[in-house]
């Protein structure tokens, strides 16, 4: 049993040919022009500005992030980039920057940030990592949307074809998102104690779960939409392309092919402190890009530069094989 899971943790390493440029030219000239707004944002990431302003806040006489943003009216240069009206730019990210205030106004801990050796990091690194993950997630959601639409691609919306090794495609869902799918729901003690990639697959009516029609399954980790071979998301318009519930599309569909891997959730390292269970995360400092995608292949150089400017390691991975 093999799967294609739209997630961070079931990706297959890409061969070194990713760096040769042999896959260029995936998009037409018209599509390239339509992607221009997204490419401009890739070339001008907001995270360097966020970090600079965070340091200004911590070393300056400012009580709140908001009070600092009110004074940022002149052009700021950092990381070789220029930001006009930086205060206005950062208003859209103000909520994501609020953790910086914890360093000036200490509060009870709400999470645990660890390095890759599972040792605790200093308070600044912990806050910077959390801020960076949220800033990158917000910005890349917008960038992915700008790049995805011109491609007219349904890669994320269909199950594996017969010539692929995977048996199914899995789309993880939030609890609130299952209301948008009028499909069979498999929710049992057995499913809630299983994962989609168990060596012995979950059985439904005497057959592996992926042998049936598309359905929603509640796993140990939560809900997923399961797309078996040669199936597609019920909200994919197979005639015109596009999503029928685009404004309400699942969270995972909002950041399909380029996403931050600054932090990885690690439930096994959760700790109970003062009677409260705190979730643990491990710093990874990577940017993942899914190589199956036409715009990832076309704009691999721009994605790589974006990662480097944000002090992340760019990782290109292939999902469907």
C-alpha cells in the first residue's frame, strides 16, 4: 500500500536532476505573464523586514509592535531589498508579530520549541521561529494562489492514475471543514486508532479503505479526504477546471505546493508544565516545494532565492511517482 498524502511527512526525495534546469519551460508565455504578481512577491519576501522590525522593537523604547509600526513611514533596506512604507506593509502581519512582545512582557509559556537534538532553544530563537512560521505561511498562501490559478492544474485535486505506484491520495482536513463534503464518513474506534499508512490498512467491509469510493476517514490524527485511484475531489469542476468552493476550500488547499517547514509538530515531546500540557515543535528551517507542480518546476530559481533570503534551506520534493 502506498499513498500520496498532501502533507509534510510523506514526501519522496527528488533526484539531483532538479538542479540541471532540464524541466524548464513548463508554462506558456501567457501563463508566465499571469504569474508575474506571484513571482514579484517571491522576489520580495516580507520576512527580512519582519525580523528587522522585531529587533528594532526589542532594542527600542516601544511598548507594543503597533506603536513601532506607527512610526515606520520611511523606506527601509535590509537583506538587499527595499521596502517602501514598511509600516503599512506590516499591518497585514501585525498579529503574527505579537509574539515578539512576549520577550518584553513575559507571559506563561504556551508551547515548547526544540532544536533537532530535542534540546530547548533560547527564548529569542523560540519566538523568532514561531513568528517566521506564521509569517511565511500567510505570505506563501497568497503567493501559491497567485501562481496556481494561471496554471489551470488539478494536481492536488485528483487521486493517483493507474500508472502511478500510489493507491490513494489523502487530503488532511480540519474538523470544521468536513461539513463541505457530502461523502461517506468512516469514524470508528478502529479508524481513530489507525493511520492511513499503517502496514496493515484499515479494513472497511472486508477490504482496504482505499478500495472503496472516495470518503472521509477519521484517523488517529484527525479527518482526511481519501481519493482512490482515478477519482477526484467532489468540488473539482472537471469540465471547466477550478474549485467549486474556492472561498471555503480546506486549509491545506490554500498552500498547495510551496510551504514553510520552519517548525515541525512533535507530540512525543509535549510537556506538562504547571498542570498545563504544552505542545512541542522542532525547528527545521526548510522551505518545501512539490516538484510535481508546473509552477514549481518553472520558477525553481525564484523559489530557491526566496528560501535563501528567508534563511531557509530550499528542498524540492516529488510526491506522485
